[in-house]
């Protein structure tokens, strides 16, 4: 189990084996970069955030108590580092207006996407997630691509699971708006049948 393996390497690092940290970096670097790019929307900033995340993780590794999975803890560090970066940049966030999508329409779009080829669906979703505001992109990435539970995401973003559920629903509505604009209506109709 990866959690137990993580703990083995964490213990080694805390005992002075600095080389053991490279295993943790290798294990999480792609994910941290993906989360950072979702929030910063900029390659250079995402690289900087990823590097800063691992520096913070290394310096604060002794503070990891094991109350949650190590992956949840490192996602939280990455999330907070991204927020700090965004505040520092004082950049305008992308905004997406939510059309009058009903829950039924969101489910219909989910059904259409689930019928698409897996790779095709992932590419379509990833392209559209890039157009979402940072928080929405981050939460959807954790939920859909990292298959994190509502409770795990709640720990990462400092919200209650019910609040994450609401944010996730709103993020999906925004994503549905973008997907609807991106995908040809006849493609969606063909998948709805």
C-alpha cells in the first residue's frame, strides 16, 4: 500500500536520510505540477509552485502527524502554496458564467461524457478544466483524476465535506457550460441517445 510506503520514506527522511525524500518527490511531482498548473494557469508559475511545495514539505515533514494520508497532506501544502502564489500575482481569475443548467442537464452531460472513449473524454475534460477558475479546477482535478473523497478534499481546502459537495456541484455546472460550448451539440445529442 502506497501510504505505508510513504510512511517508510518519511521516517527515513526524519532520521536523516535526505536521499529518501527524492522517492517522495518522484512519487508526487507530476500530480503536484498538474494541480499547480490547474490553479496558476501558467507553466513557469506552476513549476515554481511545485518546487516551493516540495521545499515546504521537506522543511515541515516532522509536522505530518499521520492523521490523514500523506497524499492529502501534500495536496493541502500544494493548494496553500498555489493560493499564496495567486495572491502574490494579484492576477485576475477567469470567470465563467453559469447558464441556467439544471441538475438534469449536468447529469445528461455527465452521461454523454461517460459514453465517450476514456482518452477522448479525459482530453476534453482537461482542456475545459484549464478554462475554469483556479479553485474549481483544483477541486475537479482532485475529485475526478485523483479520485479523492469529499472528506479528503475537505481537509485539503479547509472546508466541510458538505461545502465541498456544493462547490463540486457548482464547479461541475461551470465545467458543463464550457463543455457544452466546446463540444458540438450534435456530438452531445448522439451520446444522449
